[in-house]
DNA sequence: CATGAATGAGCGTTCATTCAT
DNA sequence: AATGAATGAACGCTCATTCAT
C-alpha cells in the first residue's frame, strides 16, 4: 500500500533526489575539471553542462571548491572500499588479480582520478587527505610483503620502500596515458595481460636467467 | 686598442642584464606556479615575489603565459642538450650511469619540472610540445634496446613498449616525491645507489632465481 | 481563457524589460560618448551614469564596443525606415517637406547622431557601415533628380554629384550647431522655415535675377 | 666672419633646432591623430614614428595633450594669417578666388584639419579656442556682405546668418571627403573649377531663371 | 640631450557568489 | 527548489609619465 506516504519516506525520497542531483553535477564537473582544470572551469560551464541555472548549483553545493571536495571524497570512498577488500598477497596469481582489479577500479573512474592527480600535484591538503592517507596502507602492505620475502631469502635484498614504489609505478605507468586521456582504455583481456606482464617483469626481471 | 667602453660591450652587457632579470622572474614564477598552479598565480603574485611593479614584468615578458612558455622552453633546452648526449645503451653499467645522470638533471630543476608536469597534465599543447616530442626519442631508443635483446634471446619476450614504460616509470617513481616537494632531494651517493637498485631490479626482478 | 500569467507573457515581459534596460544604458552611454568620445568614456562612467555595477552592464552588452554598435545600429534602423519612405522628389513643395522631415528625424536623435559623426570621422568601418552605405541611396536619388532636370534644361549644367553634395551640405549646415550641442533645437515652425529658405536659396540662388 | 660664435647665436641655433624637432614630432603625431584619433594614439606610436625614445618626447612637449595643443595652435596661427589677408568681397570673381584660396589652405594642412575637426567635435574648449573664435570674423564678414546686398535689393531677403552658413557649408562639402581621407585631393585646376561652380550655384541657384 | 627602465593608475572584462522572486 | 539579475573583487594588461644615467 503506497496510498499513504509517510513523511519519513517523503524525506528520504527527497534526500535521494538531492543525492542524485549532486551526483549528476559531480560527474559533469569532474569531466570539465579533467578537461580544463579546476580553476579554468567556471560555474557557468558546470551549470550549462547540467542544464541548470548557475545559482541552482548553490542549492546542492556551497561553493565551486565544495564540488571538487565532493568529487575527491566520493572517489576516496570507493577507493577505501576497494582497498579494504585487498586480500593478502599470498602468491603471484593473487598478485596479478589484485593488480588487475586496481587497474579496473582506477580506469572505471578515469575522470575523477585525473582530477585527483591534478589537484594533488599542487594542493598539499588534497595530497595528504586523498592520496597519501589512502594509499599508505597499500604501500605498507606491499613493503611488508617484500620485507618478509627478503628475510626468507626469496627476494633480493632491495629496500622494501623502493620496491613497493617501483611496483606501484609499473602498474600506474601502464595506465597513465589512459588517465591523461591520450590513449583508449584497455579491454578487460588486455588489462589482465598487462597485469601479468607487469608482475612477471617485476618478479623475474627483463633478463632471462641462466640456471 | 678598443674604446674603454665599446658599444658592443654596452649592448651585450645590457642583454645580459635583461637575461638575468628574465631568469629572476622565471625562477620566482616557477616557484609560484609549482605551488599554486599557473592559473591561480596572478601577475601581482609574481611581481611581489620579485619586488617589481606589475607593469615592469611586461618589459621582460609579453604576457603571463609567455613567462610559462619561457620556463618550459628553458627547461626543454636543457633536456634536449642532455638527450642529445645520451650514449648508446651498451651495458648495465652505462645504463646505471644514464639513469643517474637523468635523475640529476631532472632534480637540478625541480620546480621547473614540477610546473612542466602540472601543465602537461591538463594542457594538450604543453604535453605534446614539451613532453611527448622531447621524450619520444628516449622511449624509442629504449624500445629498440629491448627489442634487440629479446630477439637475441637475452630478454624475456615482453612488449618493448611496455618494458620501456616500466623502466622510465621505475626511475621516475624514485624521484617523484622530490619533484612534488614532499621529500628532500637525494645526495649524489644515494642517487647513484637508487639508480643501481632500479636497474638491478628491472634487470633481474625481485625474486632470487633458483639455478 | 488563458492562464492568468501565461509563460508567453512572462517571456515577452522579460524581453521587454531587457530591451528597456538596454535602451537606458544606450541613452546614457550615447550622452557620454557624445560628450567625451567613445574611447575616453570608461565602462565605469557608463555604469555610474545608469547607477549599476560595472559588471551588470555585461548582462546587457557583451563589450563596450557592443554598446556603441547598438547605438549606431539603432540609429541606422530609424534612418533606414525613413529613407525607405522617401517620396520621389516631384516638386519644390515636396522637396521642402522632405528636408523638413529629415531635419526632424536627425534632430530627434541628436546625441546618437553626434556619436555617429564622431566615430565615423575616424573609424572607417563605422563610416562605411553606418554612413556611406545608408546615405548613398539618398545621394544617388538626388543626383538622378538633378541630372534629369539638367537634361530637360531646367537646371544649370552643374555636376550632379557636386550639386547633391551642396544640397545636403546646406541642410546639414542649418542643424550642425544643434547636433554639436552649441545651439538649441529649432521649433517645428522655425524648422519648416529653415527648410523653405534652404530650398529657395539652393533653387534660385542669392541673387535676385533681373528679367 | 663666423669664427667667433656668440652665445646668442648658439642659443638661437639651439632654439631653432628645438623648434625643428617639435615640428617633426607634431607632423608625425598629427598624422597618427588623424588616422586613429588622439586617444587611440599612444606616446609609443609617436615615438616610433619619429624614431625616438618615448621619454625623449618629453624634452619637447610636456605631455601628450600638449602635442595636440601645439598642433592646434600651429594650425590656428596659419589660419589667422590667412584670414587676416582676406580681401573684402567686392565682386563674384574675388569671391571665387577667396573660396579657392581657402580650399587650398585647408587642403594643404589636411591632417591638421582632420585632427582639429575631430577634437572640436567633442571638446568645447577646442571648439571655442580654435574654431569659433577664429572663424567668427569670416562668418561676420560674410553676413555683412550678404546683409548689405539684401538692403541694396541685390540679394533675396534671406537670413544673413543662414546664408553665410550655407556658403561655408557648400565649400566645405566639396572638400570634406578629402579631409576625411576617402577621396584624393583635387588638382589646382579642379579646385578652381569647384570654386566657380559653388559660387555660381550659390549665386544663381540650380534653376535657370526665365527672364 | 637622450633614453631604457620602471611604475601607478586605471582600463575592459570575468566570475563566484548572493538575493529577490 | 529554481533562477535571472546583480555585483564586488579581482584579473591580465596598457600607457602616460618619471627618473637615473
């Protein structure tokens, strides 16, 4: 029976509508921020992109900067969720899977990440709040993974911090042109293949070892 | 016997003075661009940083954008000079040296490079004119280096393009936090050591190979 | 039965309001342009004259030059309408009437015309777009009128082009001080009288002919 | 004997040199003012036109406005000299000569007069100081000439003021396009011919009188 | 006397934000 | 809730003028 609409339902429905609108604005804004940069994007640009009056935006966000913050936060939430589910790195196969999954996640939010990188590159607050604080656990986990294997005599005695950085760098290198918008995103198969090659190279190096 | 002050001397002295002033402005502007971004930096900011009237800047540069271009070009010239001197990649030792030299070069112009990256990240023209067109030879050279070794059975059959990207990524990974301004630059010894570890890892992988 | 306030009414009302505002700005600007010239008049001057914020002007015009263009165009429209209605010059009486009507039209938009003359005096584009291209038909018509009468032996064999120019010059001479703002506009009676004297003098000359 | 150069000579020579330089600057400036208007002409424009440093101009004139004033004054002096020599208007032949001489004088200083008209059109001070006060005697003389002839029954009973205005207007009409820069200056023969036609038309009208 | 360099004042224009409706 | 209109506070840039040399 929906004849009677409770105020609570009404409220939540309204809230959902607002949240939906916020998302629409954020997506449009992210696209523009990615393309032209945050500063160069005007509120008029955003308003036109979502076919609204400029002043209407201020019903959903308190300022242009607030739109950016919302984009970064929203992105951060998704990353957090995914990073929480990062399984322990047991073997090479699971490593490949993790790398593939991370690539997929990042690529599925290309514009958001392009904006994130652009802003983090100059704004220290953004760098700390949305990049370092989020990725530190991953780096720590990677370093631990490496350190343990070095102690066990499985890995060469490289600095774990540098090793972790190189691993991340290799996998980012593969997708950076896509993030930057100068290359098409890879197909899922291609992506998995990339992940395999990256893990293989990082693990065994470029040289074929003579037994 | 020349006149005490020949007109030619006078002219060159004047030119040197102008060039010196341009350099002062470029350095100050690069610092601000790196910190706040090109758009967010005002001509007033730059003028105050070099303690000049705003209009005086326009005696040395024709526009704010012209200051940016000068910074990017100046940087590009240095890169070009260095890339021209890139020796052929013969052995691992020379590889390490090249990586070390590149790191040194990039780190010696930290702010300029930070600006370059920031602008290239959003401005396609900058990306092509100052990054892709300059670095393409390096990437090509690297790919060729890899392809040859794969054919000779020395390297694993990885995609040369991906391999080249990973090599560059690894070496950039080591210095990115310095460029970003969140880490102190490495000492020359430390830098050489980094180069060695990077080349070692890229060459032989993380795993110790069992014979 | 229409809605109390139909959207169409709303829209046209808004449009009328905008048009009214544009007119207010144009009148104030024309006064300033006439007094100090286009270049010497600042957007601040105009804004203060209409008691608006400077930036508000840009909601109605896209640039300072656009205000000028609107003034010139607006004036041009009126002239066009009037010139279209120029009756054929049949006899001296209709000639007087035409001269009177032209004078009235020009004097009714004194400041606009003062601006037009000032700008046409230095800006070739304005001269061609708003003066020559508009008045050429009048001059042509006058020349034709003269040429026919010369052929019929009614007029002296003067150059038609010079004759046309002198006719226009005489009638402009009568009102130029008013346009310039150093003389009060003539009453309608005075104006008609002026027209009569001008046509009389141009027709029969200053000298009383001895039969 | 000029071996001994007196300080007085030196001084006057210096003064002549200065006066010569002032003239060079005024001519260049007048050309620019005529072309682009006073406001739109920059001191840099003028300096470049005379191949001087901008600041050097200030050794000869105290301000940009001062250059304009000098141009207008210089022009006024020449006009004054000529107007003083205006012979009494005795007969039609002398009238034609006067008109021709005035045309020649005005056309020989085309740019100066174009500037004068432009400035007088908006600047009341210029209008009074350089136009009205100079030309009033001419107009008065013309009015008197007309009034006398009306009284003697030679001229039709037109308002002398209007008659004078029409005479001047007719002769200006003939050369205005030259002043404005859209027509080539007439040859001396053509000019004399124009003067004749103008005086003829003004005197006897367009219509051929039937005896 | 000539000038390169410097600059304060001000220009036309933009834009994030506010507010009345 | 939505928006057209308004605007203050800048912005990049120009230019007449000054001044040290």
